[in-house]
C-alpha cells in the first residue's frame, strides 16, 4: 500500500503542478496568461524532479502507466503490481484535475474557448490526424524513456538522477509538445480528462473522447520500444 500511495500522490503532484501551469497560461484574467510553452514545460519538469526525489525510494516513482507496463514487459517489474500502480496513477491524475478546477474556479467562466478549458486538463492536437498524432506520442515517449533509463543507470548520475529526469521531461515537452501537447503519460491525460468530464465547469464542451486513446496507447508503445531497445542493446 505504501508503494501504491507513493504512485498516487506522486502522480497527483506531477499533474496538479503541470496542469495548473497550463491553466494559468491559457485561462483568461490570470497573471500568468500567455506566459508561454517554456513555463508549462518547466513546471512539468520541475514537478517530476521533486516527485522522483520523494517517491523514487518508495515505489520507483513510475508515476506513469507507460513506464510501469514497459518495465513489466522487459521483466524489470512484477506484473502482479501493475494493476495497482496503474489504478493509483490514474486516480492521482483525476484528483489533480479536481484541485486545478478549484484553484482556478473564477476563471472558467471568464474563458470563452471550450478547447482552452479542456487543455487545462488533457492534451489535444494542433492538427488532428490520428496517425501522425499517435506517432508523435510514440516518438516523444520513446526519447523520454530512453533518456531516463540512461540517466538512472549511468555512473555519472550518482544521486542526481532526479535532477536529470526533471530536465529530461522539460526538454521533451519543449521539443515535441507542439503537435499534440505531448502527454508521454497515460495517467497525466486520462485522469484529468475524466475530471473534466464529471466536473461542473462553466461553459465547458466535450472531453474529446475520440482522441483520448492516442495519449494513452501512444506513450505505452513508445515506452515499451524504448525499454526493449535499452535492455536489449544499450544496457
């Protein structure tokens, strides 16, 4: 249960900081409105750094179903723990969506765009094309997962893995976030998207469930490919 709680709370912290940054940038009448993509990427990266520092010794700080599944596929994580980890991670994302909604409560009604309101919870494509959107998620997660495994196993890391991993997420979101918002984490997208669907958000539109499978399965495929390559060739 300690491991499951670490995954729940770690995912919550990651998503509540990251999506609060998005909300601040996109919602009207915020002091941080239009602050830009670097602010969003930086908040996600710094949040992950502190989550890894805390949850790493407890649960491994997966905070991402794609990481959990990829490690299980390559024999580096027990399959019997996978369902509990995924449930905890998704619940953490869901609760983060509720907290972001509360934190920005007056701003939903002040923002006309339904798309921007959804963006404060989940990702979405700039150019809607299922094939290229899926490919972008696969590529970005593949690069993130590969770099994380290199940083964790490298002798150069030596206790600084959390710092490296935080900057890696910042790098990947800044580099590959343009086309889709770069979920690289099914729980980061699915949990808050569920929150968007169930919360009484002023003037909200649909939760775009037709797109929701891409930020779930794209990162899983990318993480598995990265783990297979790393443990099969690079390690």
